[in-house]
C-alpha cells in the first residue's frame, strides 16, 4: 500500500503530465482539460483503499493549495483537481 505522500506525489506528477506542455509567457502551463483531471484522479483513487480516500484527498488538497500560493506553473490544473477532490 502506498503512503499518502507517495500517492499525492504520483497524483501531482500525473496531473502535471496531463497539462499541455506549451508554456504561456514562460510562467504558466496551460491547464489540463477537466475530463483529463477527472480521469487522472479516478485512476489514482482506484488504487487505494476507499477507507483512505478522505485522508489522502485532504493531504493532496493541502499540498496543492501550497503550490498554488507559491504560483506553481500548473496552478490552474491544481485548482481544478482541488475542486474535484473536495466532492
């Protein structure tokens, strides 16, 4: 079983890969399409015990919020993912 840290790191990496690699002005990556964000999250959730969903999602939300505050180039994708993880 993956730890929450490993799970969040893997989710983050896949969300970034789902974002368009073309950079706008060198500062911001284009956001991933909503259906791709949904697919990536579902794929990761399917690999953990459903009893861990809440704890893992809360950790991901906290991590993503910190990255958005730090102006991460993938902030728009992370905002989409955060909205989905709150459901």
